[in-house]
């Protein structure tokens, strides 16, 4: 082989190795600068200016007070020190029977249609028996189906209209109403009314209103409705309110 070709081949190999060395040297410098943070004055100044103080928790006496804070360590509720904020009242124990001597008159006692006893301790001039007792059912207690309540309501409405037919129009005001309560019982899948109390309002004649009221109460006691699917029940109150008649 001619010497010139050998010389050119050797130069080509040397040149390739030189280019490869320069290329790898540049990659090493780039990786080193990425791995090592800059130590120039800008980076150092930014790094030293950071506040690495652990944040203080409100009410923790072991934590330092934050700069610029006016709160004192160990105060769990700094807002409670504000004199303009309302504070809770103080509850004190009162011995049982403390106010017994202040009751000058014995209570008025009476029984509601559903059998509940009432003792009225109000001042005598303010005592007035409940005309319509409240319908109270304990949370989670026995409930009846709405359909059964509707059957009772339909029957009471029917009897109310029968009794109202005897009331003259001229004694009724613009909005006469019948309000009251029935007490029901269920036995053998049949419901019945065991107690009833009503009152009539906006009737100018007391005697006519009383006659109509008694008529509705007496007829209510005859109501019997099917109670399919209902378990036996001794007493359950239902409050009613109708436009009369």
C-alpha cells in the first residue's frame, strides 16, 4: 500500500479520536454545572434571606412568638380578652325545691282525652285548661300509616258536615273553624276512636257552637275504619283542623 494512503488513514483516526474527546469533555462540564448549585453572590444572598423559623401554633407555649405578632405565648383564645365580646353566663346549681315556697296556690290538675295528666302551676289568673291538647309522640315511637290517618280524617269531615248543616249561616263569621283531637285505638286490624275533643271558632252564638261541637264529638266516637297491616295499639292521638262546616 502507498505510504500516502497510510498517512491519510492515520490522520483520520487521530482526528476522530480528537473530536470524540472534545465532545465528551463538553458533556461532563454541563452535568457538573447542573449538579452543583451556583455560588455566585445572587444565589447566596437569596438563600440566606429565607426565613426557616418553624411556624408557631396558637396556644402552644413551647413555640416562639412570630415576628410582628402581638400575641403572647400560651394564650389559647386571644379573642376572649376582648372586653367588647359577649361572654357566656355562669350556671349555678339550684337545690331542688328552692322555689317551692313561691307557689302560693296549688296547681290545677286535669286529664286530657288521651289519658295524660296535666298540672298547671301558672298564676291562677293565667290558668286555662287546654281546649285542644297537644299531639305528642316520642321520637322513634310508634307511627301509623298516612293512609290510615286519611281514613279517620274523611270520616270526621263527613260527620262535621252533618252537624254543620244545622248551624245557621248568619251566626258564622268569615272564617269559622273546627279544631280538635281524636284518640284512636287499633285491635284486630280495625281502628276506632276512643276519645274526641273539639272547639268551634268564629261562631257568634255560643249555644249553637256548643251544640255543634258536642254533635261532632259524639259522632266521632262512632268512627271505625279498617287498619290492615297495623299492629294493635292502645292509644294514639291525631290533631285535626278543618274549615267549618
